[in-house]
């Protein structure tokens, strides 16, 4: 993508503590004329060494009502039964493998239309298999469904981390000094409490969640 949008060439992996950076993320397309824009995002709070990318693609489908976008359910892979998902996809998709060498043996004698039909059919069966396996083993919930543990303290720490990161950017992104120290300290504080609360999610219920479960059992 950076070969098309040279002005947007930025690192997508940055490890500040080790001083490492690289471009390791890719968008693959068969027609770069459909790519309208591309950029590497620079969020004010990012706890990962990976930096998100964004691309704008020429739409090929009719527009849908985006007013319900915030209510779209998401696959929650962090709560999925990955072993069962792996076994189910293997059972569903492995038989499709045998269709490839069979078609390869006759591809030279079939028309372009037959080739297109085979590709579309194969793609449909592949997607159907993945969707069916996900429906069985990967929960889908609205955004923030699992964040019952979020607290006012985390909100304050996140706001502080975002504010100090903005100040650090405005100061020219210094590597040392009070501005850099404040930014790193706020980020560490937020990260520490965030990870602690996430771990606690697996160890105990909050009072509100416990009460809700008790009511549902009455």
C-alpha cells in the first residue's frame, strides 16, 4: 500500500523500549485504482507495539443504514473455544482441498465461465464453513459487553494518558525530559491497572454482576 501512497509511508510496528520499528502490515488488492486513501493511524493511547492502518476503498455495494453501526455484534475471539473451532474448521474445510487438484487436472479444457463459477462456488463453501464454525464456537456480543469491570479510575487514567501523550507530541516527541517521563509514567499507570482489572475479570464477579445473576436464577 505504501508503494501507491508514498506520502503515507510510516512504521506500523514500533517498540520504544527496544528501539525497534518496521513496516510489517499489508493490504492486498488486485486493483489499486479502487484504493482511494491509506494512512497509518496515530492514536493518543496505544498499548500495543502494533499500530493500526486504515484504507478507504471504492464501495462496490449499495450503502446500508449506518445508524445501527454501534449495535453491530462482534466475534469475541478472546472468549472463543479455539480448539473446538480449529477441529470444526478442519472437518469442514479439509474436504474442499481435494476439489482443487481435481479442478487443476481439467482447468486447461474448461471455459473462463466455468473457471469463474468454480471460484465463486469454492469461495462460497469456504466462507460458509468458517461462518458455521464461528457460530458454534465463537460468541458474538455488542461492543463493551464484557467490560463490566470498567471503573471511574480507569477512565481517569486513560484521560491522563491521552492528555500527556498529546503534550508529548506537541513538544516534538522528545525521548527524554519531563514531558517524555510524564507521558511514559501515565501510560504505565493506565496499562498496569487495565491489565490488573482484566485479570480480575477471570477471578471474581463484581457485586452488580453477582446480583444480576442471582436475580436471573430466581
